[in-house]
C-alpha cells in the first residue's frame, strides 16, 4: 500500500466503468457487450481505449519499429496518452451525466510498468490526476488459460507485447508467458489496494456479462435515459423496405 493520493478530487454526475485484466482475459468482449446493452437501455454511452490517443500514436509506432523504447519512455508515453484521453474522451461525457466505458485504465500502467521494472510509487504518482472509476472490473483468469486463448487465436506476438525488451527469454512465446506472469502478479496486488471488482473470467461469457450488468445497473439507475431514435426505415412495409434498400 502507498500512503499517497490515489485519484483526483473531482467528482462528476456521470459514471465511469473500466475493465482490466491480462491479455486473453476476455475483458474487451465483456465491455463491448456491456456497451451494446447500455445503449439499448437508452443510456448515453461513450468509449475510450488504452493507447489510442492520436497525440502519441506516431511516436509510439516509430519507437516500437526501431525497438528504442525504454521502460521509462514507455511509461511516459502511456501517461501522455491517458492524459489526452481523459481530457477529451472521459471527463466531458461524465461531466455531462453520461456513461464512459474504458478498455484498460491506470491499473494497466501500474501492472505493466512495474513488470518492466519501473518504480511502482513513481508510476502511481504520475497518474494522480485520474478520475476514480465508479467500478473497476478485474477479469481474473489463470495464466495458462489466458495464454491458450492468445496463442490459439494469434499468428504473431509483437516484440514489446511479449516483453522481449526485458531479456526474459530469447524465445518470444516463453518471454510472453514470463512477462504476463509478472503483470498478473501486479494485478493481484491491486485487488485490495484499489478495491477492484473481481469477475471470474473462466465462467461462460453470458454468465460473466450477467454479473457485470447486475453490478452496473445498481450504479446507473439515477442517470437520465434518452429516447431511442425512431427508425423510419424499420417502420416501412416489407415491400417498400425492399425498394428503399436499392438506394
């Protein structure tokens, strides 16, 4: 535990739900299902994804291509990405009373950067400006299951993704396994420290989603819903619909 400020002091009327977990945990699938459900229920929903800011995309791509990114450089680039997204994609919607769903949040940085040997206290200090999530879901899955999911669905594992820059192993698959193991260890430490809501990621997809929705629903009951858009096309008789589809 670190005796330091964990989040910014600002509070907003909207809700922020985030998902975390090692690669292969299935968290992104669950977030997409949640996104669809909330939209269908009439809520205003926005989405933000880790390492997606246009501000750092070019720099990150070039650094990875040349394999010149150090652990500290990586950490600072991701912090810049996060700062840009929280200003543009996260705070405005929740300030307006909407819902934001984030695929990975500050805990990804805490886990990955520590696994790369960056000082944990320094990294946490770097993200003190972050908004506290309404719920932070952690999709917990055994390493062997996550690895099977990834390796069976991917033809290639990337250099930094596998932690090859750390010199853990000359074999990229073995390096990936060792790196993910380090990340998993860091996540386990954060469950109690940050009050992460644990979801058993070995359960069937529908069962996981049911649990997630039950938790989220309790937090969004007071939020404003928006009328579902009237779809003129869907109201047309079938024959007219066929004609309309030729446009």
